[in-house]
C-alpha cells in the first residue's frame, strides 16, 4: 500500500505577505486547486517541466479562503480539500513550493493589471505561468489568459494555457467531483481526482453505541458544508504512519437519534485507543444508503454484511490511498 509521500526536494510554503525568496523567479501554476485533481496535476506537471527546463523552481500559487467563500460568505461551500489538505496534496506532486495568498479585501480589490505588477512581478518575479483555459483573475475577473499572455510578454515571463483535462470526453473539474460525491459515486470521483477522496479529522468522544453493538467506532466531525451522500462506505484509514481497512457510516444515525452529521469509522483488525488522534479517512467504495432499522438486532445483522462487503471491496483496491506529504 502507498505510504506517506515526502517531497523529493526542499519544499517552501509561503503564506500571507511573505516574499519567499526561495521561490522568486519561479514558474507558477495559478488556481484554487480544490481537490488537486487530475486537471490541476496536469498544470502542476507543466510547471514542473518548465521549471526543470529553465533551471527555475516550480510552485503553485493559490488563494485562501476560497474566493467563492469570500464573495458569498453565507453560502456553504463543499470543499474537496481544506487549506492544510491542499498543501499536503500539492507538496506530494514534486513542486518546490506553494504560495498561499490571503484572499481578503486587499487582494480582491486588485485590478488584473495590479495583480500582475504587484504580485507576479514585484513580489515573486515569476519567469513563467501555467494557467487553465478558463482562468480569470483580478477585480471583477477582468484578467483573462490572453491578458496575462500580453502582460507576460511585456514583463518577461512566459504564459502557457493548459488544455482542459477530460476523461472519456467528460471534463474534469472540482464541481463535477463534488457532484459525484453528493450522489455517492465514489468511483467517478476517484477517477477524476486520480486518488480516493478523503477527509482528515480528530477522533472525538461519541455516544459509544458502536462499542455496545460490537463495532467500536472512531467518531470524526466533518465540515458542516460537506456534501458527501449519507451512507455506508468502504474506507482506508491512515494514522501514525500505518494504513488500516475499515467501514464507515456518514450521516445522522436514523435508527437512534437522527442527530448531527457524523463520520463513524470501524477499523478492521485493530485494537487500541484512538481518541485525540488525527485520521486520514479515504473513501474507497460505496456500500449502501443510510437506513432506519426496526430493531438493534436488525442493524447488527446489516453491519456484519456491510463489513464483509467492505472487506471484499478493499481487497480489490489494495493500493488505493491519496498521495500526501506532511505539512511543511
């Protein structure tokens, strides 16, 4: 199974107003990179190749919070990867660094011209930019790929537009992956991401019903905006550098209390205390929808069937786990 991937070269994380001298002169790929899916990885690979060819560092330039959350703060956003997760995924691609810009009033107000001048030229002195064909930037999104290419020619940096990535004619996008997860289509989401989608969270105390049922669970509270379909999943879990197979329930536990949404994970062939540990939980296969049972006995019978189904599904995906690096 895939173990934790460490960056193959020194890695720099620059955030806020930091100039990051190690990344001055870099070839950058610019975007939100929610999920760091196969389309994003194509842009990363292009930046890496250009950097290698010119002897320059290669980096991703991204924004936090997600611009959509800034402009529409009252609308929940189902993020595929929060800020730390995004950095871990990008660090595992072989980039030399990640630049995280604070997307607040000051940055949002910059015109496309000022973004190029103040950020790309003056702060980071980039030598190349890799962008998607639908990339727009600057106040009111007036900066286009053509605009950036023209400014690049003026300021001495190259601009390459990376074609939209597609699988069997279907464009890969963060929105399409969110839709797949909302429908419980784990295989589709995995194909577009290039790895199993996962969440990271700390194990918290619950009602301990699972222990009474013979299925002790590790309970994790996820982002309330998470749009994953409620149901049962075959999962692969990592903590303390080890991988474990398991089965998980994501939902409201309708047989008992129909309470707040919770991720409850049962690890196979594991004994120990997980409270307070941080787990990466990767969703490998859909098992079934969340159901309300007439009795606890009926639920236990179904849980045994779910566990066996999950074991079988995981045997067919023995090497599946997200490519992650530790946080810098």
